C-alpha cells in the first residue's frame, strides 16, 4: 500500500478521540469494579448462551476485551482498514483517474468525517463483537473479539436507574450470542467479509459517477434535515450493490435478531430484573435529541432497530414451529440463510429449508 490513501486513518482516530465526550465521572474503584464484573459476566453469559442456543463452538472462550471510548474508536478504525483494504488497493491501481487535488483533499476530509461518526457512536455503543481484526502477526487467523465499552455501560445503568449486575449480564448475553454465532458457524465470518468486499468493489469508482453520487448524498442529508426519508447508504449505491446489501442486511438482521431473541429468552431465568431493564432500554433505544435522531437516520441506525425487531420475530417464529434444532439449520451454509422476504415471512423459510412436515394422517397408512 503506497501513499495514496482513500481515508487518512490516523486522522480519523485523532479526530474521533478528540471529539468524543469523556464517559461518566466514576471513581477509580467503581471503574475497576465494572471492568472486573464485565470480564466475569461475559464468561457466565457464554455458558448460558451455548447451552440455550445449542451451537457448538470448538474454540475456547476468550475473555472479553474491556475498552474506553477512545479504545473503541481505535478498534473500529482497525476493523475498517481490514474491510476497506481491497477498495484502497483498487483505487491505487486506477490512480490515473484520480486528480491529485482529490487525493490531497479527499483523504483528510473523509478522515475527519469517519472520526466524527465514530465519536458519535463511541459514546453510545455498549458492546460489540468485532469481526474484522487486523491479521494476527503470528499468522494464526485472528478470531473476532468481544469488546465491551465500560463507561457506556456504566452510563446507561445510571441513566436508566437499573440494577448494575443484572444490566451487565444482560448486555453480555446479547454480545456473547454473536461470539457463539461466529465461532460456532465457521463459514459465517468469511461470508460476511466477502459480501462486504464485493459490495465495496461493486461501486463504480470513476470520478464523475462518484461526484454524482455524493451530490445525491448531499440531497439525502438535506432531505433528512427537512424530516423526509432517505439515508446516505441508499444515496451512494449502484444497483449491483443494492443486491449485495440486501444479502448483507438479511444476514445482519438474522444475527442481531438472534442476539435479541437469546437475550430475551435467557434473560428471565438469570437476570432477575429483566422486565424492568427491557422496558427502560427499548425506550432509550428510540430516544435521544433531534440531532441524535437525525444522525441515526442518516447512518441507517433506525433501520437497524427495525431489523432487531424483525430478526427476533423471525427467530421466535421458527423456534416455536420447528424447535431450536430446526432453527439451527439456518447455520448450515450461505444457502440456508434467509433472504429479506423470508425474514418477513418465516413460514417461507421453513418451507424452503426445513421442508413441509409430513401430514399426520398419512403416517399410519400404506400407499
């Protein structure tokens, strides 16, 4: 990789770290306690999740990584670099099409923007299963990493006024489900990564088109500010990308929905105050200032909330009708993943993947 960089990553980290608000003021003792708790509870949660989901993971559980907000920003930039590598290389190959001025101004502008977006998210994200880590120098494939953002979890407990132990375990249940999914379903991580790479490579990078796209992105911003629909993601897509994005959206809806489903199903038996937490948390997910709501809309985060709900409804319906082992057929291969229509109509997925059940009256008779 030479000097031509589409995004100035160091600037992104510096900007994000500068802009992010410090977390809640807690004593060093409380902070240390929260970190110790989260490490321990992530282990406890993993046992519950494995037992309930019946997904076998070969890998020994790694303890969760506990970070502060700047740590989360840095980790995300590392992940972006891994995902965007193919795009950067390709742009470097087509260098002749990129006027010097664009490469000079562009990488700084995008670095600042990426940093600003990450700063916004870094004060809100409670935890995250990071799929894309820079390759492990020892040459062993880096597995994903479960990251918990301690100050945000503590902040949420204060804001929501919930039982801290219960809340911490509840958050761990959702995030540990992702770890179990991606370590127990060996092909899933590579599938998501290849879809993302394909998505990036399917953008038509010649400059005139890109500028046209950016103009429509600017329109999308204006639209949202006026209270209309539209988000940045839609504005800059090619038709080919739309197809890939639909596949990605479906798989992310499934894994997020499964996380929510597991958290809600296991919650009552291990998190005594789960009903109180859930009610307050769902309210918080939707709240925020007008600016918060606007940014969420632009980043498509509102879609994500709808996805959680659709995804967990899909999982619930399939488990109710076909049992956990029937649902787990979803993890067989990329072909058994639901598409977006099947997520909205779980019975179509059941018919396609599990097959129509034999009619009961036929069982005793001979043809």
